[in-house]
C-alpha cells in the first residue's frame, strides 16, 4: 500500500462555520496509525475537538505533491547517503587523532667532530632508543646546521648517521637533528621528534691582533693561485706565517711551497696545479709561530672558479667602413682560460681634442667582435677591450687589464685639411727650388767675372 496521501481540505463533514473548522482549514495534514494498520490523517493546528470530529474518517491513500511529504524509502535512501558521506570523515578524524598522539624519540648523542681538515667537520649521531632494533619503520633524519651569525640554516634529509661539510672556523658552529618516522609505524603519516642540539668552537689561541689582515686571492689565467696578506698589527717582529690548504680528494693537508717575501716576512703564497679543485671548496688556514707569543690562526673557504683573472685580449684590430662604422676585432687570450668562459667589455673614446673625453662602453658574450657607430665623426678614437669569466663558468670574477692599443680615426674634413696642407707644402717647395736655382746662377756669374784673362 502506498504511503503517500493527499492533503485534505480544512472543512470537515458535519461541521460548518465553527472555529474548529476555521482552524482546521489552516496548516498541513499529519498521519495517525490505527491498530489494524490503516492510517488516519489529522489536520495540524486543530484543537482536540476538531481532531475527534475527523478521526472517524478513513483516508484512502493517494499520491500527494512531493513538496509536502517524503516517503519512507526516500528517507532510507537519504540516510544511507548520509552515512556514506560522514563515515569516511569520521574515520579520517579518528586516524588523524591517533597519528597525532604518536611520538618518536629524537636522535641520540649528536656530535660535531673536527678531523683537522681546516674547517671540514662531521656531524654524527645515533638512532633513537626506541628504534635501535627496528627494521620495519623507515627512518629519515632532518639535519640543520650553520655558522653562528648566519641567518639561514642549511637543511639536509638523510637516512645515514653522519654528514660532513665545510665551515668557517673563525666562528662557532651549531647543528640540530630530528627523527622523521613514516610508514606503518606512523599509521601512514609522518611523525617528527624533538630536536637534538650540538655546537662546536675551536679554542682561542694568541692575541686577536696577531692574526693576518687584508687576505686576498686571485686565480690568474686559470693556472696559479696567488694569495697575499699583511702581518697582524700586534705580530712580533720575528713572526713567521705559514699557509696550509686542503680540498676534497687531496687526502692530507698540504703546505705552501712557494712563499712571497716582503722585507724578510712571508706576505703571500703561490699555489700551482689546482685544476682538480677548480669547482671545489678549498679550505685555507694561515697561522704561524713567534717566540714567546702565539699567533692566532685565520681560516678561509675559497672557490677559485670565482677568483679568476684572465690576461688581456690579444691581437686587437680596428677598421672603418665607408658608412663611418668602426669595426673592432680581437682574439681570446692564450693560456689556461677557456675561450667559452669569457665575456668582454669594449670601450671607445672620442677625444675631439680633449684628452679626458668620456668613454662609450659595450659588452659582448663569447663574441670577439663589435661595431661602433661613428656618426658623430670624432677626430681621435681610442679602442680598448678587457675580459672576465662569464656566468656560464662562475658566479663572479676579476676583470683583466685593458688592452693598450689606441687608433687614430680621421674624419672627412681631416682628409680635406690634409690635402690643403699637402698643396701648401708643395707650393712652398716649388718656390724654394726656384729661389735656390736663382741664387746658384748668380753665384756662378759672379765667379766668372772674377777670373783673370789668360794670354796677351
């Protein structure tokens, strides 16, 4: 039997015009169920007497508009849909709450170890106590480290228990590590432990003013590294400084074999054969000894690819076209500097009679030629070129020295002036020749008159 019934009018048979009838005509119908399974309908909003008046009327089921009533099947479908939507959300919340309650121990015994490689330190630790014997839980460690005073941390994710990097030993070092737990042991999520901290600093020795100053290094022509310094302000007269260096693959420390001397003191060092270290960090320490005081060491980390100074460009040539354009060409310098690693700056100076005239500059990448427009017709043009390591091979570098060649580029009116000068000079030359010829003829005539007569 259908469970729908149409809405009945508010008027009730046998009752006309009463207040109960008027109230019965307001509101919507609702259902009442008898013991024999038949359903009765009663107007909502009626008083009890009006309800009694209509309770004897059996309503046969008909299909009412859907906007007023909903079937039991429909309500069942909505209930199933609601359960299907809400159940995964509840399950997710429960799992999230369970994962949130999980925890993992931090790594043990974090240490920063100095193997004596002039700033290359190792950070090492042990697994958490609760995971030492576990092989089912994938564990990752998040390591952060920096020199004291740096704003940013370097971040490394690793499954190992040891990691090495270069540090500036002039400043303290700080590091921290935490455990990251994933997989079945974390209910499919990620659990992070608390941080384990460690720090490191070399013991200070010697007076601060005894360490070197003005340390500077240049890698000339990708062939040899030249480092220079000045002695410390409070260095004893007999202080002797020594330079040591190390890079990955070198093995043990190495000492400078070619020192630069100034007034009996070491003020620099030249290092050769560094090709395998051109794209590596080179750790350098300059320390020394002086009786009875100690000299404070200085530590540096260099990337020599950023310290290259190439030689000046070679074979600079200049030509001028009929359209008054100056064509400049040159060749890359010979030696260890790769030609594909150079960029150039070209400058042209138009004096117009002024020695301090401004330079016009232009840059090229890899190209070894450039064209200047000579529309302004400068009288004198000096062209020079220099090179530097480009962005394809290094982050920075030093400019080479300028080429020294200067070229005179005459203008059109200069050619006319030259012709005029040539004509004037020719004219004066002709006059001089005539004057000389007349003078010589006069002398010849005078000499002839002075000769005595011969014979009688």
